[in-house]
């Protein structure tokens, strides 16, 4: 995303999440020139967006759980050793919608980590053409993490 897109995104995010601290500039030029424009670092914006989506998901689940009638059917086995309880819902949860929202949460969290890695690299001596190689490694084991970090560092050192 370019500078213009980020500033516009900052505008939208600030208006949604910090309305008390935000006032809309009257023009794009004013937005660029305004000294007290609420600029929030990109990783924090992405993390905030993930939190906002998570709240929407939580609200959707709560709304559904309050509106769904849940019945139960109990069956005792012939020998009396097993009780089977079946839950019956009058309306199914909107799992497709919830899956999309959860995907947005995960995407924004991943983007926040990648943006953080890039911001940290920009504090150093990263060149513009090297930025596409900067990311935050994601692993599911400690061994994978060590390998990813070592490979990432080796690639980074070769660039310098």
C-alpha cells in the first residue's frame, strides 16, 4: 500500500476506533499538511482492525446464541449404561459468515506481524528493493522457528 492509501486508511480507522480523538480534514492537502493528524503505526492499525473484527464475531455469536432455540433429546440405552444427549437447533449458526470474519482476524494479525518486521528493518539499513523479502516467520514448532529465523538471517546477511 502506498503512502496515500495508508493515510486514507488511518483516517478511516481513526474515525471508527477513536472518534473522540479524530476530526476529518476538509481536503487531501489539509490531511497531508495537518500537524496534529492522528497517525498510528501500521502494525497497530492492523492489530486494531483484527480486534474490531473479533468483536464483531463475538457479537454475532452472542446474537445467535440468544436467538437460537436449543432443544435436547435424551436416549438411554437398553442396558441403561449409556445416555445419549442430542442437541437440536432451530436455526443453524452462520458458520460461513463467521469463517470469513475469523479469516479477516487472522489476516490482520499476520499483516501486523509482517508490518512490524518491516518497520523494524526500516529502522536499520534496509533498501527499498529488499523490502519484499522481509516478513515475520510463522511456525508451529520450535524447530521450525529456529530454522526459519536462521534461514531468514542468512538471506538478510547475504543482502548486505
